[in-house]
C-alpha cells in the first residue's frame, strides 16, 4: 500500500552506539488540537484542496527489521459511543501512487513490511477528517513484521485531537414550577406578550452536515399519566416567517435540513415559549440530527432540560384538595398566595411536588390537638408526608407550625416525613414548632438554603417512632446552606437519637450524610427517657456543655479551646480539714494520684451508679509521673490493667480511653498494649497543690472528639497495698471517683467543660498602610496600634501587639511592635504577621507644635536617615484647620510610596489612601476636639505643617481617662458627650459586656460589666476610631 516516508537512515554502527539512540523514531508534526466535524469522506473522491496536513516522519536509525505502520484510535472514556466504533469518527488519509488510503483502517506499508532502505526523506502528508464529535487518542505504532505473528512495537508516538461538533444551548429554562394553563388549541392565534421565552442557540462549529431540530418529551415515570400522552402536557411554540409552530410536535427546520451557512444568517437566538397544560415533571431533549444519515437521523448534538408544571393553588380549600389521595389529585402544585388559615395538619399520601414560590403556610391551634386525649396517638404536625408520598418535593416555601408556646414540649414539628420514602426539601424555612423538621422512617434530602430558626427545642430531629421500623436518613447536599439563628446548647440545629442495645452498644435510629461538611461540633447528651442525642451545631460556641442533670457541685465555666499539639489543663486541690485530720490520726503521708473521670463528646448518663451511667467515660489513675521515681513499667502495667478492666462489650469506652491516653503521650501497639510512656511522663505533673495534664487536642479532634469534660472529685485511700484502685502501692489521695451525684467531705468537687474547636488556618494577612507601619510618636504618647487585621479577607478583632524592646513612652528611641491574633488562629507555613515601627521623639519645650523643627526628629533613630524633601511634592504646605476631613495629594518624585505620619495621636487619623500614577491621596479625618493640633511628617523628614481640628461633628468627649480598672463582675458607667448618639464598642467582647443606658441632653451613657477574669484588658472605641479612648483592666 505504499511506503511510509522518513529521514535518511543512520548507519548501524553510529558513533553513539547506545541501544536507546539506535531505536527507530516516529514524529508527527502540525497535529491540530481541535477540528470541526464534517461528512465522512468517500476516499475515492477525496480532494485535499487547502486542508492543512499532519506531517509524519520516520527515522529507522538503520534498523534491519522489516517494518509496517499500524494505527489505533480510541475515543475519550467519558464520550458516549460504542468502543468498537471508536475509529469510525476519525479518518487519516494519506496518498501513495496516486491513490488515497485511510491509514486509520488499513495501516501503511506492505503487509509483510518495508526496510530502512525503503524509507524516503520527505515527510508523508496525512489529512485528518472527523465525522463524529469527541476527543480521540491516536496511537501510531511501528511494528516488527519479522517477529512472527507478534508484531513487536519498534517505535510509537501519540496524539490527541478533539472533534468539535455542533452545540445547542438553551437559556432561560424556568427554575421554579410553571403554572398550568389551558393548552393553546389554535397556535396561529398565540400571543406571546407578557411571557418569558426560552432562548435556543445553535453553534454549528463549522460542520458540513445538514441539520434539523427534533424534540422528545417524556414525563417522570414515577408520576401518574399515560405514557402515550406524555408530550401533550407541554407545548413549545416558536415563530418563523410570521407563523407559529409547536416544535415539540413538528421539530424545527426543513425536512431535508439546513446548513451552517443558514445558521450564520440568524443573528439572534430563537425564542421558544413553553406552555404547560398538565401537572408533572417533564424531561425535554432537543436533538440536532443529520437527516441524510440513512433513516436513523444520527444525533449530532443534544441538550436536555427539565421542567415541572404545577397546578396553581391560592387558598386553604384548594390546598387540602390537592393533598388528598385520589385519582384527580395533581402531582405538582404552585402557591399563588400565603395561606395562613390552616387549623389542622396537611397530610400528603401521594407523590406531590410543592413550589411555594416564596409564600408561607401557617398553622394555628396544633398545640390543642397535641394536648387533647394526650394518651392517644395523634397527628399534630403541620405539613406531613406519609406512606405513598415517595418522591415528593418541597421548594421555595415557609412552613410555620404556629405554636404559641414552642418552648413547651408538645412533640409538634412544622414538617414531618413519616414513613414517606424519599422526600426532598429545597430552599425551605420550617419554624414555629418544637422543632422544624422530623425525619421519621423516611429518607429526606436537604438542598439550597434550609432555615430552621425560631423553633423551641431545635431544628431537625432524626429518629424512629414507636411503630416505625424503616430507616431514618437525612442527607444534606454538600452545597446546601443550613441556618439556625436560634442555635444554642439547648437548641441544636440537628439531633440524631440513639438507644442502648443489649450489649450497651449504641443503636442509632438513623443516619446523617455529609454532616462533616456543615457542622462545627457535636454533643452527646443523655436524656431522662434513656435515649442519647448526638447533637449537631453550626457554630462551635453554641455547643458549650452544661453540667449534667442532677449535678450538685459547682461547675467550671464552659469554654472554647482551640486544638493544639500540647494543651495544658490545670486542676487545683487542697486537702480539707477532715482529710488532714484523718491523715494525722493514721500517722500517714499520702502521695497524690489524679484519678479523673473524663467524658468525651458529651457522652454521660443520668443514672446513680457508674455501671449504668458512664460506660463511655475514661477512668485511669494518672500519677504525677513528671520527674517522679515511678518506673515506666509500673505506669504501663497500670494502664494495661485499667484497660483490661473495661468490659469487652464497652468498645466505645475502650476506644475513648486509648484515644485519650494517646493524646496524653502514651503509644500503643496494634493489640492495644502500651509500648512507650516517655512523652506521657512529661505531660502529667503535680506541683504546689496543682495538677497539670497536657493533651494533644489536635489529635483528639482528628479522632472526631470535639468535647471533653473533666470531673474532679476527691476520695481517700489510706492503704498501701497494690490494688486495682491503687496500682502504685502507696497511700493516695485520689481525685475523681465515679459517683457523680453524692458529695463527700474530702474537698471541692468540680466539673471542667470544654469544646475543642479547629483553629482557622491563616493564609493571607492584608498589609498595613504606610502611615501605620511607620509612626513617629511624641514622648509620653501612645502609638496607634490597630485592634483589627484583615485575615483571609475578613476583619478579625482582638489583635494584640508586643514591643521589642518593651515600649516606654518616656524614653526616645525606636520600638518594633509585632501583632498577635486572638485564640483560634494559626499561621500557615510562610505567612507572617505585620510589624509596626514606632519612633518616640522629644517635642519642643512649649509643646504647641509650632516650632518643633529639628527637635521633632528622633534623637537616636534606628530607621534609615530621613528622606530629603526633594523626594516628594505636597499640594498643601501651610498650617491650616480641618473641618471634618481633608485630602492631601503627595506626589512621589522617586517612584516610592511616601510615608505619612501624624505626630500626635488622637487628633487625626488617616481614613483612606488611594493612588493615581505617582500621586498618592491621603484623606485625613478629625477625631479630636476642636482646637487640638498635630504635626504632619512625610518620608521621615522634618515637619511639613501643623493641622488644627476646626470643627468635628463626630467628636465625642469621654468622662473617663486613659486607664480604667474594674473589679471582676462589677459594672462601670461611661458618659460620652456628643452632638448625636455615638457608637461605643469594646474591642474584646469576652472581657467586658457593653450596654446602652440612655441619654440626657447631649450626654450618652454606656454601662460596661467586667465579665472576664482578673488581668484581662480591653480597649473602648468611640465612633469607629482606630485607637481606643480608654483601656479597661479587670482587677481582683
């Protein structure tokens, strides 16, 4: 069939001589990445014309093998096509002896091969023709014909090409339900005015096929309807030459098709009007077919859309009728009004798709149904999907259960899926009930925005009723957004109910999918009825544990901790007088042993004994091993003994115990035997009547443990015998026996409650402005240190600064301040926090800013020498007064951004900095009192001018000085005098709580209560100023 051409052969004994460089090579040049589709070529009549060829070259490298070219073509795995027909979409046409061959089908060269001497030096031109859309991989192999029947591959090369077929685009498909109407009987009289069209566009991609549009419509098979009449519920009306056509029936275009040139003449998309006359969900497939392709009308391109046609409903009676399970019940409805007169539940027992179209269903009196004959089962929920409702959906709807006292438990839910099969909720608000949604023996999927705010006990319950055996499944779409503005420790967004099985293992009544993508933390809470709730919270701070039911002693303040590699927990304990007397009577000394009872993930019961209440707690004695003489083997033996005492059925308790000990530094082998306690020794210490336990809370969090509670309770063991309770063989004072309720007299019993949260990884920190990064401050004054930084694109308050050397406003010199973010943030690798350079300088004696001149420069600056004034030009050079704001234009003459420094803090602040070319615009804002003055400095040079506050409508005067000590728990009242009500905020909300206390004339009063602990500090800010007016400190 001809000879594949190539370059002149190298001699077999080339100077290189390596095996790799002596192998033949194949090269393909000018391979297109994308080509249009066209009609398959009749190769007997092929004309290459102005087509661009692929150039194929073979270098045999002097091989003595007989060779032949074979081609393999495969279509991309995601493309729809039969694999045996993959090569049919591509032709590779090459010419030999005035005859064209498709080498994709027949290869190249004689059947028994050719030799290196047959190879010519001119590249072979190969023309690629694509007749079917898709992405194709082309492999060209040079095979050895001397290798019997194996055809060993001597060389190979690969290429990829995409055949771009025509593309259909439909835009404006309705996202909500389409109200049904009467079918248009005489389409010639159709009036499109006021209707919104679907716009259909066709990009032929240069194809040479003749084309025609055909439409196929099918109805959802789960809905009732005669399949032969599926298309009759939808009309698709389009106009051509002043005549309307229903393209759902007749298609679009002439019977013999149209061409790409015909499409090019149409400048705008075709407008298609959808008319729905029967409720249901319809799949619309628009096919671009080749009418010349035998009788099969091969599909060149297609586009699919789905639309739900719904019966309009605007009143309570129509809604009740639509929900009834009878032959005339619609499969889809759309609300046209709010319906607020519902006094009994709505039961749906057939497949029903509801589009609220932004409207509300509101019930009233459901609590009366709940309390009437309370010993009899009843339906007292709002919208209830029952058996037979499989496949139902609700979207764009608010359901309000309307309870007058949602904090009183009636067992009433706004939406209830009861043995209903699959139900989908999208963009739904469920409120006004004890809970918003109940998933009960059903499979409920949440999509879009689901708001369960405004319910008395929580958002969504997943459980099984007494008569329910079907699984309860809640699936939260990964792109869904859950909202619950009512979320708190007693109002979780979701809870999953479980009970204890015969072996005390958890038996969950349902399952939640994708919970990890949506919730910050979970709680495990035991209830009085013997069930346990796994509670899910969107915000970690809302899930703080409270002391267990029946707790008699004081509880530590619940708090959020952020996961760390080593997190210290401290527990103070003093012996009571009773204990001291017992020890004196027994003439014994005791060695302290910490025997904490620890509960993970909020798992704790409400019974009277540890055997039936606390099977998931951790109960391991922890000696003060740091620096002690206790041997490693003794510690490992005690741990192994403690693990061995856990009943085999208590798998969760055993797992929790190992996880906790691993977090404390113990390593285990695959059998759960402790192998090393080296790190553990460092992490458990006792000194000055205080225990310190260090845990790797990052590891706990990675093990899905987000709650930890320590129960610290003393007990006394005066025997020196080694026992299960005293494995160390010394008289011990133990903290933490297992009796949660009964008090004893050996010391104070305490509970310490924590939620472990994942810190935010800081990937970006926005830079500070030049005027903040470099500051000149008068001797005796404070620098401007921002309390807020922009981290990962969001403002983070509570920023603190440390100075090196320690800042002393009375001492001139240069200080470097470094920022520190509040708890809960950790820096990603390579990310640094900003620094501020502050230079304290000595002002002139009269301190009126009128003649500072050279004295205003720092005495011993550690910053670069001042830049001469020749580096900038200012549009303002004389002293002046600022009324509100004033903008400077500073022109840089050296191409660098100028520094702009305000000499006296608290008088002005830089509100904004913008740039245009070499012009920098600094907007100055007055924050001081009228008459206050400040020197302005550019590029670390001498003072440019003195600015005076003229008028300042936002100025507010405080009756309190720079420093304010407040005792913990006490309240202080600020008086702020201003022309209008000022804003007054605390920079650290955990230290002080601010409350507005009213006004009198131009005096406004704000009360601040010290809610933090002694030593906490916070700044108080007025009218959004960047620097605090007063620093509050909590004192004991």
